[in-house]
C-alpha cells in the first residue's frame, strides 16, 4: 500500500519499530517518510502523531495496518499470548485511531481504514485469539464510523482474505503443541497453512490498488471484503446465520414480556 500510494504521488508516512527497519524502508521506498512507532507503547502515540503532522503536514488518511497472527488451540495457548494479541491488534489500532480522531474531527475531514480480516467475520479452529481480536476491531470500527460520520470523517474496515504476505510466515506466532487430543483436528490445519504461505490467492498489489480506489470515494462501505476466499467464506457464514436465526426464531421471540 505504501509503495502504490507513493507511486501515485501521495505523501506517505510509514511507521517502523526499529532503526534497522527504518534503514530497510529507506532503501526500498526512498520517497516514504518514516516514523518510529510501536503501537503497544500507548502513551507515546499521541505525541508521535503530533510530531508527524508538525514535520510532514496534516494527515488525510490513516491506514491502521499494524497487527500479527497468533495460531494455537485455545486450551494450549496462554492468556499472556492472548493479551499480547489484543494489545497489538485491538488496543494498538484503537490507540492510533484515537490519536487522529480529534484532528480529523477538527478539520471536518479524514479517512480511517482499519485493517481487520475475513477472520473478523468468520472463525476457524486454531486462531481463536486472532479472530477474537479482529471481531473486536470490526465492531469498534462500525461504532467509530457512526460517531465520526457527522464530522465528515470516513471509517471503513478492510477485511482481506488470504494474501501473499508474511502473515502466515515470519509474522505469525505459533503456540507449541502439547495436547495430543487435538492432533487430528489441528495438525492438518497448521500444516496446510504453512504449506500455502507465499502461495495464497490474494495479490497484495491488487489489494493496494483497491485501497487507493476506496479512499477516493465519497461513499465508502462500512466494511470491504477483499479476495475470493473472503467473499465465499463470509457469504457462507451469513447464510448459516440466517438459517440458525430462523430455526430458533420461536425461542428468540418467546422471551418478550
């Protein structure tokens, strides 16, 4: 996304977590300005955003993309792993958005793209913490959208499917297996995910083009699915949800006084 936006002539500020990453970014995308920012250092984010705008001018679009995947059976995965997952994927994303909200509100314009996942609308065994974090950000994004709409600020949750990124590779934290009862369920899932890493159907370049098109529209959607797998899996869940609601409709209605 940074590369595509830079090529189109946009001024891009990219956040990095280390001086080593800053050097790597400068070598790969010399036109992109870099800012050191770890989204879990919540108390520093407002000052980082203030300094970035002082140095580079008002920001028009926030791509809230920091995050990583955690893979592990719930019973095997520690609460500390869950806390870290939510610190980055939920609290970090919200903290960055909150640093921009008063600025966008005061200027009566701005666009926040919160990158969630199809895993914020569907679930799969073995990524409970990840799906939980993305469901949380998905819901918060919808509320953020409603609260910021009166001020001319757009908010869209971006919900990608499987793309050829490092999500399932170096960016994923995997809990060590420890309970044999789960072998039959989960081992094939883990092996298949690792085997597909780097060969997913989604093209990151085409995702970037879609996002650049999204931020140009005056009528963006609350959420935007990207990828054929996201469309198929989310559509299937919606259909199953409709069937479940209908099957239990009499019980649902029985609780009114």
